[in-house]
């Protein structure tokens, strides 16, 4: 019985995580393509600001600012929709 409850909890957690990921990518689709790419290079690709800046031939400060704007947008939207409290 206890294993069944743990399995149900894991299944529920996976469903919530999947829903959150879908929401994040839906929000990212509304961001301009360059900012979205910068954010994904940093968060998913593990690239630091200087690496991204070198690849895109823009300043690391611009990279930092773009990531901050996207992160704030994600936080605000996810908070309003109840994903973050």
C-alpha cells in the first residue's frame, strides 16, 4: 500500500513538473528570438555570459540584462498563474 502511494506521489510530481515545463516554454515563445536563445544557451546549454557574448558578438552585460529580463518575466507570469507562491 505504501509503495502504491509513493508511486502515485511520484506520478503527480512528474505531471506537475511537465505542466510547469510546458508553461515555461509557452512563455518563452512570447520572448523575442534572440533573448530566448540567450536564455536557453545559459540555462539549458550551461554557457556562461562570456561564452554566449563571444558566440553572438555582443557584450556580456547585454547577455546579463537579457537573461534578467526573461527570468523576471518568467517569475512574474508563473507567480500570477500560481506555479510560484
